[in-house]
C-alpha cells in the first residue's frame, strides 16, 4: 500500500524539527509554526483586500509584508491565547500538551515571547501607509478580548470572525489609503466564513468544553450545526458576490466563485460533527477555500468579461 502524501502540517512539523534548535522548539510550537493552517486563514483575507483594491495584479511587496505579518501576529495571538487559557488547556485532551499548559514554557517566558513577536509585527507595519497602520492597530482590542469570549458568550466564533478577517481592511487600505463599501462587504464575507469553519473546529472539543464550562457555537448548535453552516457559508457567498459587484469585478470572478460554492457545499454535506478527525480535516481544507477566493479576485481584475454582458 502506498504511503499517504505529506500534508502542509506534516511538512511544517518536519521543518520545525529540523530547523529549530531543540531549546527553542517549544516556542515554535507555542507560536503554532508547526500548524500553518491558522496563519494561512489569517493571511488570505489580507490578500483578498489587497487584490480587490488593486488595479490589476496586487502589489507583490505588500503581499510579502502581509504574509510575514500574518505569521508573526498569528504567533503572538496564539501565545497570548494560550497564556490566558493555560489552566483550561490543561483540562482539555487536545490541548493539555501545549507548551504553557504542560509547563514546557513558563508564563514569564511566554510574556517575553509575546513582546518580541509584537515588536516584529510593528516593524512589518512600518512600510505601509498611515491609514493601513491605524486600521491594523485598531484590531488590538479584538485580539485582546478574544480569549475571554468563550467565557462570556455562546458565540466566541463570531468574535474570532471579526478578528481573523480584519486583514481585509488592512489589505484594502494598504493599496488605497482609505476604505470603501467593497472592503466592508468582503470583511462580512470573511467573518461569516470564519464563523463556519471555526464552528466545525470547535466540535473537536465540545465534550471537554462542556465539562470545564467553556462556551462555543458547537455546543450551542449541536445537531443543528449543518443548517447553521449552510446559513453562514451561504451568507459568505452572498457577501462575496456583493463585494465583487461593488468592486466592478468581471464575470471571471463569479465563475471561480462557483468553485468556492462547491467547496462550501462539500464541507457542509460531508463533515461528521462527532468525529474529531473529520472536523479537523474540514477545518484544514479551508486554506484551499481561501486560495480559491483569492484566485477569483485576481482573475476578476485581469480578465475583461464585464458583468453587464449578462445583466440587463
């Protein structure tokens, strides 16, 4: 029997093991360098905003800076989240081996690491215009409050949707130095997308979450999750179509968006909410969904097929 091809995660784990000295490996794991899907899910909205605001191809230099920023700031967010949740993580099967929960990294070391990552994030922002910098800095309250949402509301995934898609606004402003209606429509699309995929992700921990008193949309929706996912992903597609219309994208955008619609439908119809492996697989698959939408935006900018050719 042939071996399974390596996944993005297994490649990342192998790179961390090979390239990061053993004394720093716990910090790399704390920043989730061994799990790149989260960084990609943070990056794609940044690139969506940048691409939709562009006149033609998006700025390659800005794409690179935003990629570095996504990796650094996702790492800072993970360290901060683990610092706040270290006692809860120790009680959850999937997270009890994380560096802070297991004691491999001390709380003081984690705070020092956060400071280093935040300094790196600030450096990444410096080449951007003032509007993009101000908008990026405005996301700090969202990031700071996120770990507490699971204690305060049944909808912490909605807060994550706002936080993880703030990059749409940053990317748009990096290109134009201001915001416009298509950016807000695209932001709404991303927030609904995240609400869907993080609900799937939360189903992995629902038994432990119920025991320790942590709230989530997975616990709230229960067996009705599939219908909620259909609503979230359907709303995301509607907002994506609206953003493309407001931005004046061509028919090519909508053609590729049909592939995204198929991907959404595949997730909704095949996810097994009581199977942790299935939930993780569908969550990880969203990195490809983000790529499909990015391709749709770029082609919608480059291929001259006016929407007016099919509209009255």
